[in-house]
C-alpha cells in the first residue's frame, strides 16, 4: 500500500509570535498527531510568509481517519489553529498518495 501525505499551505495572522506558533506546532505534533494510527513523520516548512506542513501516514485510510478525528479539534489543536489566517489567499489543503520515493 502507498503512503499518504496531508499537506497544508497557509499564512499566519499578522503580528503573531513565530516562536509561539512553533511551540504550538511542536505540542500538537508530539501530544496528538504523532500518536495517530499510521503516523510516520511531520515536517514544517517556510517560504517567505507562506507556511507548509506535511504529515505522512502509512496509508490513505490512516490519513482519512486522522482528518475525520480532526473535525472535532482538541484545545491543543484549537490553539494551533488560532495562529493561522484562514482567509489569506493561497491557503490550500491536499491529500496526496505517494507514488514513488527515490
């Protein structure tokens, strides 16, 4: 079976602390996301003011279950979301199947 990737592209709200955001990401990943079935890895990337996070799971089924559970966010997840500007242009969300790794 192919791995699956949860990919988000977003901008932060103006005047939020990048340091506080990074702490919120670390807490969310270590306390919740990393404990989900099939979790493999998480990466956070930055290009200018555009952030990209990537969570890789063993299967698309594991990813879909993670996304379904995320519809009822915990307080830790809500804190993470509080940094994100959901109205900014360029925001995207993707579910991707890994076809080849080199």
